[in-house]
């Protein structure tokens, strides 16, 4: 196994690189700074509400592929 590390500064380049890796069936991980994810108070409240709904059995877990599609729509 070989590990390649690259620093990509443009978000559009990250998207293209991910598509290429997926097409070739290459497993990859992406490390991003937590500072890139700033959530509003409303978003945090929604996360907490969703967590509580899950813990109380009001909702079920979602398939990772569905979550990934949603994330790719929001953060292309």
C-alpha cells in the first residue's frame, strides 16, 4: 500500500480529485480544519434536536450513502 498526501487549496479541485479517486475505486480520507465548519446557533440547535430524537427512538439512523449525497449537495 502507498500513501499519498496532497495539499489542495481550491475547493473545486477537491471535488474533482474526489471524483477521480472514486472512479478508480481508490480509498481516501480528507483532513480539514475544524475552523472550516462554522455552524449557526440554529444549526447547532437542530443537531441537538436530531440527536435527542434519535436517542429517544423517534427517528432512526440514516444510511451513510444518503448522508454523503446530502453533504455533497451542500458542500460540493
